[in-house]
C-alpha cells in the first residue's frame, strides 16, 4: 500500500519498470530454458543445433533414465539428499539451542560466548589448520566431514537470536510460573512463534549442504562417497563420464551434452521446488530477525 504523501507513478515510469523486470526475468529464465531443453533433446537434435538447443524438436527422457538407473549419479543424488537432510536437522538443532541461550540475558556465559561467536565472523583459522583438525578427529573420508566443519553459521545464529529476543516476555514468565522448564518453553512457546525465521534459516542450511562441493573435494578420497555436486563438477567441467554410461554414450544413443545438462537439472530441482514455499517467510523471517534485538 502506497503512503498518502507518495505520488502515484507515471505511465512512463510504470512502463520502464515493467520493461526492466521483463528483461531481468528473461535473462534469468533463458539460460534455464536452454539447459532443460538440451537435457530433453535427442542426440540427433543436439548435433543439428551444433550444441545447446534453444528450440525443442521432440522430447526424450533417455538421459534422465540412464542417469537414475542405479549408477554413479543415482548414488551421488542419494548421498546429497541424506547429507542435506541430516545436516540441516543437526545445524538447526545446534543453532536454535545456541540462539535461544544467547537470547536470555541472564544465561551463563552469555556475553563471552556472544563475543566469541562474533569474532569468528571476522577471523578464521584458514584451510590448512581446518584440514589438520578434521584429520586429527578421524573424519577424513567420512560423511561426517561433509556436515561438521560447516554445521553452524554465526550469521544464522544471530538472526535466530534477534527473533527469539522479540518473543513477548510475558509469555515466557507465565510459562515459568506454571512450572515449565527452558526446553519446554523453547519447544512449545518460542519455536511455534518463530516459524517464519526457522523456515528461512532451514532453507539457508539446506541449500548450503545441497550446493556444497568444496568439503567433499578435499575431505573425501573414495569416489563412491562423492555427493552430487562433485559428480556434477566432474561431468560438466572436467568432461568425465558417469559410471555405467560410457558404452551408451559411445554408441551415440545419448549425447554427452544432454547428460551434462540433465545432471545440472537434477542439481537445480530441489532448490527450485523448495524456494517458493519458503519465499513468503523471507520478509518476516529475515528482516524482522535481522533488525530487531
């Protein structure tokens, strides 16, 4: 709703905004269109187009069928899904507990802990000390190395803390009078009132785990444990072929470019599906959580 003192936009201004938004949308959607269409095109169509396909000429799901037939990509997809689910649950549990403790002014070690967390946002140990720490903990070549080194984001904790501090003190005091402990207050009062920020932070963690490839590339040596993003890097950037598809690609039934684009689509689908459901919480979850407190 426009404030009373703000003048309505002119026709030229409205048309210019519409044109800019249209160009921006096309700039975003056109590359995605090319990726999806190429992944659904036959080898003959890709050869006729000389590479990426813009105008489809028939649809085939052969690339997806072969990728998900139980080979390397299928295994990597399952690994990525499991790491994302487990990692997001673990990160949210740690972040919520830490943020709630820091949101209570009288909690033990409140100020030193907060200052320590803030310091880690500006000063980091670096790659080599982090690798040595992961190695000393025996996490090399384990799935835990994909979760623990990046399990907590201080920024997310601060956003959660600010939102928790905005909870009405009367509700917490009345719960304490009724005999509720801190965990019950957090679970039954604070968290239900904080659904917007919890949804947004969960999406942040989930996208981070799903898109991560760096930890796997340096902490994992076993190719059978690689997540989807590492396999995507190997197929698209390094030109390697997924296990189990070499003979099919050699026969010309499936074009290599179609396989590469199909893997990219598989990597994009979860984020594209989840984002619209969380979009409505962004304004309330992020802006209020980041400004108040």
